[in-house]
């Protein structure tokens, strides 16, 4: 190879290498954004039920909301061996223990059942569901001292009484039998409580057909968002 060709070849190699080095120094423009940790968390709607002097009963029955219906809360009253004119009451606190406001708040009774009273040897054949009077009083305070409204029953202003003999256990169960047609109480915001007294009375006019008979009725409290 002639000297001239060697010099020319070397120069070509140098040019190629130089070109390669030059391309490697070019920068690439970039841009990037990130929206991290996106969360959609569900709130809770949990109803707390506590008879005065009793235990707190949650609709969840524990910490899981998979089943949010609890049928095991305290019995409000168990009145036995009563005579015409006798009455009884029970105080109850309901609380929205969840994080979501409830726009619907109701109470209802699926049924009233009449039967012979246990422990009684003699029984009539009358239906106490149609005779035993009922009222549902709502209070403004936890001391159950300031009446807010008489939701059901006879009343004088905002205070319930037994003046209306048509307001009975059976009448309540007939008119307010499920969550759809339940007696409307209003709303219950998250963390707030509502206070009630349930009153029952054997009418003074009760006849012999109600001797040795009993009425059994559930009260179901319901909230929805």
C-alpha cells in the first residue's frame, strides 16, 4: 500500500470515529408527571342501639359490615301479670356510629303476635295486639327530659300520652310494617344520637277475654344514606 493510500485510509477512520463521538453528545428532551396514590374509600353507615341501662348494640354485630342487620339487641320490656290500666316504658338511644349521614331514619314493626301468656293457667281468647296501647316519644336530650315530638300515640303538644286508644301495638304493626313504609323520624347525621321512649299500656277497659294473654312485638330501627 502506498504511503498516500495509508494516509487517506487513516484520515477516513479518524473522520468516522469523530462523527461517532459527535453523535453521542446530543441530548434528548423529556417531560414527566405523576398522579400518585389515588384512593376511592367507602364510608360507613352503622346504627348503634342502646336501651337505657343496657349494652350498646351495633347493627354490624361487631367490626364487619358484611351483615349490617342485628336482631340481638336488648329487649325493651317484659311486662307480666299486668292488669287493666297498668303501663310501662323503656328509654332508648339510637346513634349513627358511622361516617356517612343518614337522610332516612325510620322505625317499624313487622308484626304483633298474640298468644297465651306463659305461666298462666287460665286464658281468654282476646287479641291483646288490638288492645294494648302504644306511644313513641322522641326527646331532645340524653336525659330524656325535653320532649321533641310525639311520633306515635295520643299527645298533648309534643308530649305523648295514652289518650288515643286507637294507637295500639297492632295498629302500629299494620301501618308501619317494613323499612319502606316505616314511621319516618327524619334524618340522623354521622356521629349524632336520637332519644326515644316506648310506652305501652293495658287499656282500663280491657275485658276478661284478655286475661292470661300476651302480645309480642319487635321494634326495628332503620337508617339509609
